[in-house]
């Protein structure tokens, strides 16, 4: 098991290097000169060339990538142009706010994590019971309701749902604020619903279909044939097995939550990592874009790693399979 | 594994004749038809496609991009004068007008064109590129496979909208870049699916037979292996279109997609956001349009999955 | 009975404690965080609002645009044809950390604003040289230009890194706007001793981010990035005449305009600025107070890239023609005029989404200003237009357009740049639509760009990148010269790269004259010249819209649209 975890950990290193390289290349080719952002509009070409030199922008692509990973020492006396590199979680300062980019991210990430956590809990609490009821009462009205709602949930753009919720609950009924803030639990209600909807739908569908599959399997039939109470059969035999794929889906959903957060946070002006990213992109704040995309990719990769490991723990078959195999999935 | 083997033989077998192909299709259609929701989904998609093709018959592009400032935010079912350049005519705003006084229904209909184009081209691109890479990886194995699969892992390591966001941010917001961004981010799913399918098919008898007969690798992949892996790809493509439309509207909503005054649903919503309290109809209808079309694709996707292979049902 | 008495005592106790505990907190909602609380390093409105309270300047602008002394004792003594200034500052002023404020701090602040690598406000000090301390509270400086003939060939103006160095190579010249520019935030006074100490202990890089020291009526308290900046009252403020009962001001960042409005309607914030006109309607209906700037404080324009072969003027080999004369009968000039006559700015004014009638059509580049506003339209382009529909004249537009070669009639010929997500995109869309309708060809394609990219485009004016730009400029006096006409730095109307000799002469004259009627006439004549060749189409004049709750009084808007909160009272 430890070997498996170590192997899995080693595997994410090349992936992360690839990610950083792609993201760095993307920002490198993007138009717009960061030196001009810092300088006033009437700056001369000489001023700009000087500033580019101070910022290390006059060096080759590869050198800049090396700086990005391992740090950059600016020739300027002003130490704010220098940074220690991605490996030290220091990509310098935002061109806009002039603060260390990772500081901002680490300050705001807990907000996103909080929102995602609430959404995750809500979606699990709703989706698993709904999926089970739906499967055990196949073709009943409640199954229909769950199926239809989950299909709708799957098809609704999260940002639109958020705005509709704002319209109904903030503008019309004035029950919840339209502006979300981590210090005000009431204000989190709408964004959590918005963020949880898609996940709830996916998980409910997953629970339903894996339950259905297992209910039809032989050992469940045997259990039923033995005359066991139906509820017991579901609880004892079916559920445990059905939950394995559900756990995987939930794991994958954690990653999706981070993505959904970008849109949800924008709609509710929530101070999380999503709004950092959108702001940074709109303002061409390159260090901030780099840092936030790479940061989310790292979190995403780590979450997937944890899910894989948990998965291996839950399902002995997978574990055996992984340990026997030499190549990836 | 077992499931996929049976599925491989379902739609068309590698050595099938036309007649067999036909009957396989009929068999598929018979099953698909049984799923009423899927058929409804198909009907909706067909309706949207027709709308997209014949958009100009309902409203001219000029009309729906032309400002009528005096009618800004007209409520649904308002009748008002519009200026078509030379004369003023009476016009019924069925779903109301937006911030520039443009007809919302007309913009939704023309927006269908944009969304359909995005959905089909990005997925066609991703499907071709992804399947080819997946097939190569699965068929040849070895170094090529690890390179392709590590590349896929890297693409998958950045959440898709985020990656599309980064691409558009770098290249600048435009229609082509949007297609490129969504196309690229849709590739990995196809690579993985294709590779998995190829792995299950590649050692089967008919492939061995073709190889024994001296067929070239390319021919074997294209003629014998790919057709047998189509079922999951078709399902993925259908769901992929839904995902692609959703991504495009999301990017446009963030201001990084299609640029105004092109009618695009995400764009319309992005504008509407500022008028939630003032003109909710500008928010409501484009969102409904997105929702119905994505719902329809999801229904078709479900239906296809059931029809192509009942056991594939997830 | 006893209980009742006890209750009363308790109540009285509470009542006496409450005023000690309860603080009056004013909450100002802004769309973005300030950028940096270090005045010369950045200036946008949210940053302005905060910095105005933390820092003092030698002079301030009153709400009606007059220059009044701040830290200075009086208006400067100006001698030698307006090239030599002597200024005396108040004694006994202290920074928030207790350091005394002396003339050394003033000179240090100016030196920093003028020569620091990151300073955005170098233009304020661009003509200043020979800055000299006279005594602890008095200093002197001169204004002038870099004189090439005095300097060795290898020395450029940009190589000079101090006022003393400049003194060697500068020759005196008057600069009428110098005093106005000292009211700008970039000319705020920072503490020399404090910053020099910070330089040594390594905390300087966080200056303006995690700490800031000024001498203003409020002190920096804390900044939660993306959330709020908190200031507390400076009890030792030198000007005891200010009247405010506010102990604490929180600048709350609320990114989304509709959320900002909801927060205001729910009374979570006391003041908001840059209110969208549609929201202003709703706020008024809900009983909020709408505050407007005193007069029109800016104008929106459509700029032509004069280096573009399509709408500007280029030589046969494609290089920009900058000889100072424009051929107004060339096809590219005719296309400019065809576009001018196609545009009806009343659509922009009337659109509920853009101005909702809170603005007006303008025919000139300056609307309500002490200088440069053309009073007598006779013999100028102004005669061709009216204040209802601008220069709109479809017949004339079509006529001009018909006479153009086919190469200038292609759809998408003109690339128009506007700041992404801004109101200028909407205005560009209105213009695109109007041009398409009148001329029958969809000439304009719009590109939205981020602020940094916009800055690059404005400064380079690359004709391959853009032909048109929709933007705005403030038109307070000092801005007028710098931003609208960019008086001496590069060329006139710098983003359009427009240059005519005739206008330049008038501007140079205006720049060198002290405030007065003659200066006004010089700028008026300059504007008349510019309007002839038309590097910009004036569109609309705007007012800044802000909103306040009914219980707030004493708030003024500066001519540049910032809140002036020195005397704010919250009931």
C-alpha cells in the first residue's frame, strides 16, 4: 500500500511540471506588456525597456521559465521585483495589488474551501438518499421526481441558476443577501445551493444506477430469497457495494467544485480563489494568473490523489489490482 | 471488461456487410425509440438545429444586432415601433427587448446557431484528434502510449473550464480561440475512452485475422478497430456537445468568449446580470434556452447509452 | 421599587458607557480594493478615496475647482515670469507615527514621485528642477525644460535622476498648471525618516500594502485584501477646523455593481460611487440621496488613430505623416468626417443602460472648465452640430462616404478598441450600429481589451492593431493638458498621435501662461484647431454619480470624482 501511495505521488510530479509549463507558456505568449502596466501611460520606450530589464522580461523564454520555477533576483534595488520561484511558493507580487500573489491566494483559498465543503456536504446529504430511494422504488413517482430533478440540475448552467436565485430570494423576497461573504452564514445559502446543484444531480444519478445494478445481482437476490427484510438487504448488502463508485464520483466532484466556484463566486462576488482568477485574467495580472491556475491544478491533483488512495482502501479488489499491475489504470 | 467486449460487437462488427450494418442500425433505433425522453431530447435538438439553420427566416441578423435604444428593456409581448433604417414599423417583442432594444427571441434563435456550431465543431475536433491519439496509444503501446497518456494526464490535471479560461486569456477572446480552447480541453476524455476500447478489441480474432492477411496498421485501426469502439465514443460525443455548449456560455458569461454584438446565450446572460432587478426577462429566457438544449443532449446521451448497450448503463 | 431603581441606575451606567464604546463607523462601498496606499505609485478612484484621507498635500482643490492651501500656509510666491515658486508650509504638523513634518519630507516626497522606478506620477514633477530647502518650513523650486544644447550628447532627460542633476541642464519655462498639479494625489507628502528606516529594516516593500503613514485626518488601520480597508480618526490632525463625528471609515470592496447597489439598498453601506444610471433610478426610488459632481467632469470620445492609413494620414510609403498639416480632402479624412456625421450621441445619453439621461451630448472636448471651453461657436466646427444630436447628419455622411474608394468601404475595415467590460464597449456598440445604418456598411469591428493592453495600444497607436478607440478623459484643468492634449511630453492627443503646428502653438502658449483669461483663450483656440482636423469625435459629457444614505452629510465630490470625507457627519 505504501508503495502504491509513493508511486502515485511520484506520478503527479511530471504532471505538475507539465501543467506549470503549459500555463507558463500560455501567459508568455499572451499579448500586453506587463512593464506598461506598472509604468504610467506617458512612459517612454527607454523607461519601458528599463522596467522590462528590472522585471526579467527581457530574457529568453527558457530563462524566464527557470525563474518562474526557481526564483528571480531583480537588478533593481527595489526588492519587490525579486521572487523565490514556484518551488518556494513565491511568484513575486501582483502587478495590480502589489501584494505577494501566493499570500493573496492562501488568504482566500479557505473561503473557497469553505464554500466547496458546504456544497459537498449538502450534495452528499441530498443525493445519496435520493439515489437510494429512486433505485429501490424504480418507476415510482418518487423515482420520476428524482430523475427529472437530477436531469434538470445537470443541465442548468450554475451561473444562471445563481442569478435566478438572486432574483427570487434577494431582489423579490429579500430573504438572502445577493452578496456572499464567508463571515455571514446566511449569505452563503444561495451560493452553496448554486454550487451544490450540479454535484447533487451527478451523484444522485450515480447512486441510483449503481444501486440498480447491484440490486439485480445474484447475491442480493440470494439474500432476498433467504427471506431477509428488504430494508436490511438494502442497508447491509447493496449499499456498501453501491457506495464504492459513488465515493469515486464524490471525489471527482471535489475537483469540479473548484471549477464551479469560479462561476459561483463571480455571480455572488464571493472573495474566493475563483474571483481572484477572473479578476487577474481580466486585468492581465500575469503573476496572479500563473499562481492561481497552478495552485488550483495542484489542489486538484492532490484531491485526485487522495481520492485514489481512499478508493484503494475501500475496495480491496482495486487495491489488489493496483498492486499487481505495473502500469497505470 | 466483459461488458465492453459485448458492446464492441453490438453496433457494427468489423467484418460486417451493409445489410448487417443496416439491421444493426434498425436494432439500435428500435431500442432508442423505446426511450420516450431520449426521443423528446432528439426532437428538441432537431428543433434547435432547424432554428439555427433557418434563423434568418424568423429574424434577419441585421435586425437582431441593430439597436433600438428607445425600446430598451421592453417587456415581453410589448408592441413597439422599430426603425429598420429607412422606415419605422410596428414590431411585437415576444420575449421582450434587451439593453439595446434588440429582440430577445431573435437573439436566442440566432444564438442557437452559434451554440450549435460551437458544440459540433469542438466535439468533432476533439473526437477526431482524441480518438486518433487514443487508438494509436492503445494499438501501439510502449513509449508512444506513455507519451500520449502522460500528455492526457497533464490536460486532465487542469480542470477543464479553468484550462479553457487560461487559453482564452492568453490568446485573447475571439470565436476561433474559444473553439480552440474548448476543443483542446475536450480531447482527453476521447483519448482515454478510445484507448480503453482499443485495448479490449485489439487482440480479438478478427483483428488478428486482418493482421495475418497482411493489412497495414493504419487500415487495421481505421477499418477494424475503430468501428468496434464507436459506441462509447458516440455517447461521449453527445454528452461532450452538452458540456462544450455549457463551457462556451460560461466563458462568454465571464466576458472571455464570443464578443458582442454577436448573439450568444452566455453573452446575453452576462449583460443581463446587471439588470436582474430591472429587467428579469433579459435573464430568464436565454438561460432557459441553454437549459433546454443541454437537457436535450443529456437525454439523448442517456438514450444512446441504453440503446447502444444496455449493460453500459451507468 | 428597588429593582426599578437598580434598573434605572444600570441604564444610566449603560448610557454613560455607550458613547465611549459605540463608535461611529462610516462604510464606503467601492467596486475594487485600492491598489496601493502609496500616493505616487498608483491612482484610480478607489485608491484616491483612501489616500485623500491618509495623506495631505501642499494644496487641495475645493469642490468648485479652486486651488486652496493644504499643508502650505498660503498660495506660493511665484516669480521670474512664473518659473520660480516659493512655498512655506505649516509648522507643528505631525505624521501618524508622531514624526514631525518638515520641508525635508516635502522634498523627499517630490523626489520620490519624480524619480522612483514605480512612480506613476512623474508627470507632476516633470518640469520641476532646482528644488531647494530655504529653512525647516520653506522651499523653492523652478520649472523648465531639458535643454539639449546644455547637455552632452550622451545625456538624455530620462538619465537625470534628481532635481539637482536637472538643474545643470534645464532652462526655465513657465508652466501654468504646476500649481494645479500639486493638488494631485501623487504630490502627497510622505515621511522621509519613516520610509528611510523602513528601507533599512526591509519593510519598505510592504509600504502602502500592510502599513502606511501620512499626516491626513484619518490613519491607516488595516487592509483585508479583497474585502476592506479600515481607517481610524487621527485625533491629532493639524487642521482643527474639520468637523466630522466619524471615528472609523471602512472602505468595503464589493466587486459586482448590482451587489454594491443591493448592499446600499439594505443600508449595509453608507456611500457608494460610480453608480450606474439605472441603479441611480432605483436608489432614488428607495429614498437614497444621489450626489453628482459639480458640473461635467469628463467627456467620452471616439478617437481616430492618426497613424492609420484608413482614418489618419500617412505618407506614400505608409509612415505616419506628422508634418503638422492635415489634408482634409483626402479619403481618410473624409472617412473621419463620414463617421462623425453618422454618429448620434443622443442614443448614448438616452440609453437607460449607458447614461439614462444623466449626461449630455457634447460638441467639444471640454465641457465645464475654467479653460478651453469654446464660448463662441462662430467660424468653428461647432456650428455644424447641436446639443441634441451632436454632429449627426446622415445625408452629409452618405455623400462623403459615396465619394470614397471601394477599399474604404469594406465591412470590418476599422478595428475599434475599448476597455473590456466597460461602458465604452456599449458606446462602441452604439457607434458601430449607427455607422452601419447610415453608411450601409458594417465598417467597425470591436475588440475588448484589458487595461494594460489598452495602455499599450494608446501609447503605441499601432495602425495594424487599431483604427478607433472609445475612451474617456477627465477635463479638469490640469488633466485637460496632460491627458487630453498631453501638452509637452510627446504630441497632442497622445493616443491618436495627432499633431498640428497651429494647435500646438496655442497649447504651448496656454501652458506657459498663468491662470487667467488669456490662458483660457489660448486653449480655446487650440481646441478650435483640433476640431478642424478631428482626431477625436466628442461624444458625451458625463457627471460622476454617487449615492449616500439620508443620514450622511458633509460629503463632497472632488472635481475628479473622488469622495471628500474630511467633514463627513453620520447621524
